[in-house]
C-alpha cells in the first residue's frame, strides 16, 4: 500500500529558501557515537530499538539547527548502502532490503512529524548510493543496467511516501542516468550528487560540467537539481563556472571538511574533521558566488558543528537575497 507524500509534486527548496541537511552520517555514528557499521552501512541499525534511537538522536541534532534558524531541512534516509548487492553482503535478502528502505522512510516521516514547523519545512528524501565503491568508478554499468538495479530502492521510497530521491556520491554518468530514469518512471523528483577528486573532476576523469550536461541530455532534464558531495570546497570551487549554463543546475553542496583526497581518506585510520568555522566561511563564499545554491550539508567527517557553522555563515546571505 502506497503512502501519500507531502512535497513530492512541489519541493519547497525549489522556491529558493535556504535548506540544510545532515552531515557525514556514517563517520558520525562510527567516530562520534562509537557504533560499528559493517561495510559503512547505517541502515542495519533500524533492526534494533537501540539502533533506531541512535539514528533519531543523530538526525535530531540537525533538525534542531534548522528549527532554531527557521530554515528548511532535507531528511536524507540512512540508506546509502541499502541496495541489493550491499544488502546481500550484509546478509539481507532482496525482500528484506526493500523493507529496510521503506522502514527508513517511515523513520524520516516520523522525525518530520515531530520537528517540522511552518518556518522549517522538512522534505523526506530517499538516499541511494553507488552500486560499487563511493570513491572509485570500478566496473561501470550501462544506463539500462543501472536503471534496473536501482529501481528496487526507488520503488520502495515511492511506496513509503518519500518526497524525492537523492543519488549521493555518484562517480560516473551512466549510473546517474539510470537512477534519474528510474526516478522519473516512478514519478519521483531526483537530485543527483556527483563526487569529484582534488582536480574538480569525477573519478572517471570527466569534467563536472560535462557530466551534468550529459545526464540532462540523456534524461531530458529529469533531475530536479544537482549537487556535489564528498570533496573539500577547494577541490571543486574552481570547477564551477558561473558563466556556464550547467552551473545553474547545481543547487546543493555536501562537502568534506577535510582537504584530504579520496585515497587519503580511505587509507586514514583517523577522522579528519577539519575546521567547522572555516568550512562555514567557504560555504558562504560559494553561496555568494552562486546564488542558486540553497541546499547545504556535509559529508565525511562533518557533524552538527559543521552544519551549524554553515547555517550561521550562509543565513545572512540568503536573507539579503530575500529582501
């Protein structure tokens, strides 16, 4: 039985107001909360009452920031690893993975019911991660294979009443195209978030602008907007050209506070949380330079401190635009 979505047909972030989202959920749960996440997967926590409490506590740190600052919020489900291949490695059947995705959206809806206010609309988003590694493209699927593979999560999100889908840490255009097509077929808005290396290019070597343009051309502009995640602002700020039309499609940032490369992060035994205040200032500069960017959060190594600094740094810029 399908659950009715609240914002699916009109995403409030499309109106231009500032929206926050969370930080690096997996690194927060592991390094800050001391939890074990096999294969970097957060969704198995929903199997226990203790795990669900940990997830709710994690998200409530961020929804509180949105409420205090009268900003919108995107509740991104803890399902980055909740696809068929990763689920199988964790001992989940296909049916159990589908159920876990629906349950995650139910948890996000529960959080929204508890914390949304008229000044802080909260959008429920189903998070999809890459089929392979988040840092390396590996064996790239065809667009058709990617669409078929990711349909499992997309349909679970649609049935559970999510407002949208977010494809996070995309390393290549074929997978992004497949997800965008699956979302469109399910009647779901989708945000596509690419990750880039220290040179501002995708792990495949493709330029960011070329990737966004290619996905738009292949899907007739199916994505609601694009994002960048899991890279430090210094890695990608030079790749965003305000004179290019594709840049206007870029609406969200979930950056790392660490300046380390993907390889350095992967090899490091410690957490590099960077400087939250510095990250907030870097976000402010990006939002000032690119006024269309209005969905702001963090990725690996970031927590509620970083997102609060981002909110405090960028809120005055957003308020100035609204005057």
